[in-house]
C-alpha cells in the first residue's frame, strides 16, 4: 500500500475509535498500534501527528498519545461584508486583479487513492534523489553559520554556481537566489510590468504564470505557437499592437507543448524584443529534465544576450523535489535593482539552511548521477506513454514527441468535449490535466496534458492510458 494512503486510512480508523476514550484518556501505545494494524512505526507516527494537528489527540514525548479535550463550538459570524470589500478594486482598476489558483491546483491537487496521477508536475518520489537530499540537508545543518541570517541576494557560492549554469558572461553579481521558480516569475512580472498593462505570453503556456500575471493586475495577451515554438512574426505584431514591454517564454521543452526554439528563432525573438524596448522573461524550468536522446542543448537566451533584454528564471525544484524550493533570477542593468528590491520586500531572503543544502547537493558526486538517471528514466517513460497513446488512443493528435520535460500534450477529437472527459477519467481511475487553463484566450480545441514523471513507472503509465481509453469509450456510448 502507498504510504500516503496507509497513513490516511490509519488516521481514519483511529478517528473513529476516539469515542471509546474519555477526554485525557490514553490511546494504545505505538507498538500496539503497529501490531494491530500491521503498519510501520513511521505510519503510526504520521497518523497520530495528523490527529494532533486536527486537535483530536495530544502527544506527550515518553508518555504516549491521549484524547484531547473537546473544543468549543465555533461561533458563526457574518462575513458577507467581505464581498463588498474585496470587490472594491474592480470598480477602480482598468484590469481587475483575478486571484484564481484553479489552473495551478489542477496539477498540484492529489487525486484519491488508487487514481493514477497523470496530472502532476513533479518527479515521483522514486525518481527524487531522496538519499542525496537527506545527506545534503544533514551536512548543511552542520556548516558553520548555517543557521545565521543569509545575505539578501543569496549565498555567494550558490549565486556563483547558478551563474556558471546559466552560462555566457552572466556573473554571480547578476544573480538573485529565489524561493523556487514560481517565486522568481512573480518577482519578475511585478518588476517589469505595472498593473493594468499587457504582457505577451506563448499560447498555450504555463497556467501558474498566467495566474501570477492576473493576480498582479496584468493582462496576458496570447502569441500563437507552431511546431517550433512562438512565431516571431506574430510576436512582432503583438508588440506593435499592444505596446507591451514584457514577453514571457519557455524556450526549452515548453510546458505544455514540449517544443524547443531552434537557433534562428531564438535570436529573432531577442532581437524583436530589443527593438520594441521590451524584456524577455526566460523560464528555463526544464533544462535538467532533458531526455538522454535529446542531443546537445542550446545555450540559455541570457547567455547570448549582452544588452540585458533577457531576465532569466531557473530552479532546482523540478529535477529534485517539490520541497527544494531554491531558484535563481538573473538580469543585468538597472532592472536588477528593482528585482532585488521587490524580492526583499516580499520575502526578505531564502532560508539559509535550504541554500546550504542546495550547495551540498549540487557539489556532490550524487548530483550528476541523479541527473543521468532521471534523463534515462524520462526517456523510457516517454516512449512507454507515446506507445500506449498510439495503441489505445489513435484518434488523439500528438503534435510533438518532446526530448525533454515530463509531459505529452494531446489534442482531443472535435467530438470529444474536454470537460466531460475530465469528469469521466476520475471515475475510471486516472487524473489528467485539463487543457483549458493553458490558454489565456479561447482555445482552438480541447486538449489534455499527460505527465509521465509523477507515476510509479512504466506499468502504471500503460494502465493509466488504458483507463483513459475506458473513459473515452464511456462517453461514446
């Protein structure tokens, strides 16, 4: 049984038994619970911690767990006044802020036990370097000064490492350490575009970026993509038509399409932005998720940009663990000071122990071994999923088989409604990411995104696609 589901089941069983004990009564010992339910001591500890967090039990080190005193019934208040308070800005702002996390939650929400997760955006725990992370965190905690306040820009050694990874003439002085890629994108958009202005985005694009832009009062404007990524002619036209001063793109293994900009188009995009007096935010999220058959990777846009057009975003989160939220922003020129100021105001600094752990990880031999293993495994999983899709879902269009990243982007048949399919897939035991949140305007057709990184392995991938076929067949009846 998966550990997460066994913890939930044990917590539910203990919750149902609490009425047997009076307030303050002692529950069976951890050893007794292990024997009764045939679970591990870790599962017992986590289940009791969950009940303690709910205020149902109290744990006392060395004494055991006890039923908590009943809590007072909460008093129902009247929060209707908030509706008016929260809507006040919509009457005064040209582009009202829309704080909507639904597109992000579609890939962050954990489906019920037994449902295969094709909707995730992180590596399955079996692909994460858990031992290397644990060892790095332990070593980091023993470093001199590890628990002291870090520099607001980040540890110099970590900034230097990111500068080398970004490449070109980027220096450590032009790098800021951030709390992951999402935080870096938020800082970049707030620094580069005032509320009420347009920001150009790829279509389709990452829903988390669209959510950030709308929450900041920006107006995302789509620029269509083809098989090679964003179209330069349409980007140039969009700059002229909107007067936008920011374009956000993922040049390498774009999410969700998996496209990689060819060399000529990469240079053209930076040239077009420079001519428009605009910035390019380069979200380089998937560079360390390259498949082993991809061949040499292109340099970052930032590495080939001496004029400060490109603001570069990257992170260690995707290739490691959702909990290692350490990333970087790189920029040159006056914009760097604005980025720095916004980051300090928002978060002060990234916790030093986390930065120290990141340094320990990327400086260890385990780092490159991990990247090679992930590269090999992602290629295998991609091949299994593409083969299963071709076999079981031949009517679905797969415009591109990516050589990096963790997902396939499928266009649905015209007669298959996206919303109905999503509801049916959960009933058949598979969760997929809907295509609608990836578009900031009306989508050209229904789509779904299937992740092959967040599942246990090839067997689960094949079974998930078979369940998806079942869902399609149910809708056809």
